[in-house]
């Protein structure tokens, strides 16, 4: 997997939609992000950066590769909940199971 950052001229929502539509046609893409303020498109996946540039050019936009590298690992928040074995409000309840073993069916 690679994280590929490209510079693309994105001026409006239509430009953004065209770029997203063209890039997502490629196989091997896990994630696509567009930042119109910075003019960048970030693609994470197993795809050739040159193929991404070609797809964006087919959409009528100019793209240049800024960086290609490994994606940052996603830090999962660690949530540890320690519960007491029981609280004073809980009470133990006895549960029993009775098995009915009769030689035939009693519902007829």
C-alpha cells in the first residue's frame, strides 16, 4: 500500500466531483481524499501513481505528483473499561432447566 499525494487545480465542487469520479475508476484504491483549499488529492492503495495522473488528465485537469510513500498507521484509541465483578444492586438469580423426555410427541 502507498500514500500518493498529487497537486490538482480544484476550483469548485464540479471540479472536485470530476476528479473523484475519474480517480475512483482505478482498481486497488482503498481511500481517496480531496482538499480543495490546498489543491491536493490523496490516494491510499495499491495503485500506480502515473495511472492516477493519467486518469485525472482524462478528466481535463492537470496533476503533478507531490509524494509517494507508505501510509501513516492508523492509531486506534485504546479504551480500557474496568468493571467490578458485581455491584450491590445486582443479585444472583438461580436458573434451572428441566428437560422433558417422553417417548412420543404429546401434541396431537
